């Protein structure tokens, strides 16, 4: 999902830097360097993955761009996900 967010410019990539500007909360904004730091930040920030997912859904008409991505070096990572750990605060 993070790769789709980058391809569809939900997360901006500038060189080795990744930047995200939230339309929901300024607390979600970030700028990190490197793929691993990006992945860790997105997974460690409560609710951020859902916010990014919502933006991807809203851009669903442009998700076809992902087919142009070179996936030769792509890694598939499967992680167990506990939705209870990421409940949105009221």
C-alpha cells in the first residue's frame, strides 16, 4: 500500500526523501529519508495507515498508474495486523 501511495503521489518522493501532508491532521505530516524509515513511520504512527488508505480510495480512478511501476525488485511483506491496535480516537 505504501508503494501505491508513492506511485499515486499520496506520499511524495523527492530523491530518497518521502513527504506526506495530511488533509486531516497536521500531526500526521512527516518527512523521512529512506524506504525503511518510511515503512516504520507509517506503521508506527497510529491511524496513519488508515488515512493513507482513505486517500488512495479517493484517488481510485488513478490507481491504474501502479501497473507502470517496475516491480522487479519489489519485496512482498506480509504482516499480521491487529485492527484493535489502530482504532481512531473519538
